[in-house]
C-alpha cells in the first residue's frame, strides 16, 4: 500500500497456535494462586517455533484486582517474541469483556483467558486480536 494507506497494526494470525503443557500448567496454577484476584501476564513464543507459546512474562507493575488486571505495557522491554496476553477471570466465564477486546485490538495476536472452575485444562479459552476464538493445541 502507498505511503499514507492504512496499514494493519497486527501481523496476520498463524493458522495454528500451540502451547506447551508446562507453560499451561504454570498459567493455571498462577490463576488459582491469585484467586479471587485476576492473574495477568504476557505470552512469549519459542524463538525457532514462532507459533509455540513456551513462557509467561510477568510485567513489572501489573495491577490485579477482583475484576481487572492492568498491564503497564510501557514496562515491556523490546521483545518481538511476546505475542499476546493471558489473564484469569475470577468467575467461570472465560469470554472476553469489552475491556479485554480493547486490549486485544491494541496489543498482541493471541490471548488466553482462564475461568475459575475447575482449574483444569478445559478452563481456558484462546482468542485472536479481534476477539475471535482460536484453537490452541497443547503439546
């Protein structure tokens, strides 16, 4: 597109995302440990397998409350392997709120939301930058 044409803020979403079992277990344990407050962090992918989420990045200054997790994204170092966010909802609803959709649209390509119950591998959902459900496979 030309010099002044509209450019997409977010790169295209890969056809398939993956998450390591170890990383997912850390996310679920952190969500449970933070209850009744929200847990919030960023997601990092493997440098070689750029579609495999392998790490959780705790951002300094993140504020967690009963109905919110506020990320201070200006604290994020330059790191192109950070691809999205993860946070928990202190309810069993793992659907994005309006505030979540706003964050998704401004930062990242893949976002995970963990519902409270039953703290298992089926208590989370993944979404793209527009809030559409994604299929993330556990490896």
